[in-house]
C-alpha cells in the first residue's frame, strides 16, 4: 500500500536512525509534529500494516525481528537461555517465550520474558548487527544458574555435547568464577567431568564448591542420589 509523503518521511527517518521500536512521543520529538498528527500517522500506518503494537505503549515495524523488539522494550538486556541456545543451533527446541537477561525488572511482555540479574552477573554479551546476545560461553553460565529457562539440566547437557568443541574453555571457567555461585560451579564441574574435561581444572573447581549438597536440577524434586565428589543430588 502506498505511503503518503509524511508517512514515508517517518518510515525512512526511523529506519535511517535505526529506531525499530518507538512511541508516539518519539515521533513528536524527532519529526516536530503535534500529538494529534502523531496519533493519526500511527493509525494510518497500522491500517496499512506497516507498524504494530508490541507492548508498554511501544510500536514497531512489522518487518523487525522479534529478538530486536524484545531487547528494546526493557533496556538494558541481552538474549540468553534457551532462546540463545537455539540461536546458536545448540538445540532444536523452539521456546514459546523469548528469554532475556536484564538488570531492570520487568513483567513479562507478550512472549518476552526478562530474568533479572544483579549487576555483577550482567556481563559476557556481544552484538551481532542489531542483536545483543550472550556469548556462547555465557549462555551456559546463565543456563546453569537458572536451568528452568533453558529446558532443564538434561537439555543443557545435550547442548554442551553439541557445543563443547567450539567453546572457549578458559572463558567458560573464568565466567563461572566471576559469577560467584557455588551451585553453578558444582553443576558445571559435574557436566565437564562427564565430557572428559581437563582433570587439573576439575580439581580446581572442586576446591571452590563449598559445603552441603545442592540439587543438580534445582527445579526438580530431591532424589537423595548423592555425588560426593561434586556435592550434588543427581536428581534428573
């Protein structure tokens, strides 16, 4: 459907400035138009199937990738968990929700789920084009912190099997220590031992796991199937 001169100016201007997600007030500021004109433009562009509502009063172009929309609705954030594992082709599971790590709490918006991390755990992400996503190694660290957002420990182990040859092992271990979570270190050590990882590194991991047993999968019931080496209840 043909756009009017002003509609085309708005469309091209937002695209040129790489603003895929916006509000009506943004149109007023960027293009020096009043609220009524902005409202009418939005109404017309919706009718012409150019833009859509995406939540929290935001609008987006119909051709914008869902991953990009989600990261613009709650800044700062990066794609992670099962969504990132699927993006990297480590799993063929297609999550119904799109998962992000953020430092700014937000309720779920449409199919976008935001997992709030402390600022000291918000690291290890990169930019591919317009997409901000966890590094391959950080996806696994995030997943071992909260396995339920990555399909559970069994799915994470499958993904490790697929990816282990291309992961930066030093970065993986460094990120695990940087997170400062004993349960994560145990889960990581247990899985790396299954994959015949370097024994010297495994010994170092075991020295930093703390006391008392943790669940291998924190979202499943106890089985009392204890692994003394890693102080884990192997409950899956």
